[in-house]
């Protein structure tokens, strides 16, 4: 979950990021996260029960790792 601070009418910067799963606050400096965070901003399309809904959330690295461990088919990881 991202909380924003309006700089001007058109510009806003990230003020705070909170992991949607565990509630941990991810440190932010100058509008940017200072440690790993997984951000999702997805709009569901046709053929889904959520057509047109936009889902947005953030996970800290530990919660992301827990999510990956639950996959039956592992995520493809490069590098």
C-alpha cells in the first residue's frame, strides 16, 4: 500500500509504503523505497470475474519469498 504526498497539482511522491500482507513499513527516502519491495498494479480484463477492476498492492521481500514458496510450479528466476 502506497501513501502519496502531493507536490503539485500534477506531481505526487511516495511518502510511505506498507506491506499489504504483514504491515511492515518499507523505508522511503526522497520518494523512493530504500529496500526491496514487490509492487503490483494490475487491471483485470475480459473473461474474468473482476473485469475492469484495478488491484494494487505491495509486498516486502520476506512476504514475497513466502508467496513464491507456495507455488506448485516455481517462478522463473534469472540472474
